C-alpha cells in the first residue's frame, strides 16, 4: 500500500512541477529619457524627482531624440531591481554609462560613487569629485553631474553632465554646445576630461537615459516535452487505479 501511494505522490509531484513551475525573468526598462530635440521637455532634475508619468511607452526608445519620457517605476523604485544604468546615447548607440547597485537606495540617492558597480570610465570611483549627484550644480542647471573640479571655466574637468538652459551658463564649454537649450556632455575617453576640449574628447549625446533591470515573475507555465507529460500523467493514472483496487 505504501509503495502505491508513493508512486501516486511522485507522479503528482512530477506532473505538477513540470506543468506549473514559474520562473523569474530579468527585464530592463528605460524609466527616464531626455532628447536633445524634444519640444515638450522635462527638467533634468525636477522631472526626475516629481512623481507621475510623462509621455507614452513608445517615447522611451533611445533612438528617438525628439521626445522626453518618465515612468512611474521611478516613484515605486521596485525592491526587485538588480541594477540601474545611467547612459549617454548618440543615434541610438550607447556612448558612455555608469552602473549602480540599487540595494537599500531610493530614486534620489542611488547616484553616488559608493553604489557604482561598473562604468565606461575607468577612474569613475578613484578620481576626486566636487559634484557627483542628480541635482548637481543646480545654480547653473548642471544636473546628473559627475565633475572632478572647478577652477575657472578653462580648467573645469569632469565625466558627464546634463545641461538645461533655464539658468545662467557662465562657461563657453556649455553655451557653445547647447542644442534646443540643452546639452548632454560626456568624456569620450576612459577618464575625466577638460570640458573645453575640442579634439573629440568631449562628446555630445542626443539622448540621456536611465534604465533599471529587475526580476519580474513569469506567471506562465514552462512548456513540457510531450513524452514527459504523458509519462507523468500515465504514472498518475496507474497509481490511482491501483489504489482503487485495494
């Protein structure tokens, strides 16, 4: 009797496991995007920190520099996140990035050197910084600002900056690069660079984006090869029939 019940239990467990097992999938979403050619614009700082959505899902495409986008995932800041990436794009191709560990962070404090897990810049955590924050130098509307030093416009050095022209821009390295009152600047080399460089070491992105990667449960069933499903069901039926004859 024990063997027959065991057979039945194994068959039920095998069949249920094969048919109903759920898996988690890693999904990456662009949750914030600014385009240099956008006509209806989000502020680089308050657009990130003010709750609510902006645009529609299709506006999140990094190949489109004419639309801004904000997802409400920023407001919920899911605890299922495994990483956050801040990127500069040009014609849909990522040019520079910084990856962050979001564990124990909020949407407003993840952007620090202590949370960096990787970057296109090799000195991102070793170089000194006078700014490394989303707010950045708010007086000059230099946001998402990773900067090594000031010292007069001619010697300003940094890694990346998102410039909105709502405020005063005192330096030529920003005013000379404004497009539609915006500039997304980044070092094209592996280290920080003087913002005044004209030899190609400072790039001009057409899209700035923030994306998150998170675990999303797959509620669907995992496909089962037909022979295995039939074997499981056959064992289940055999176990039940034998139990009935007792």
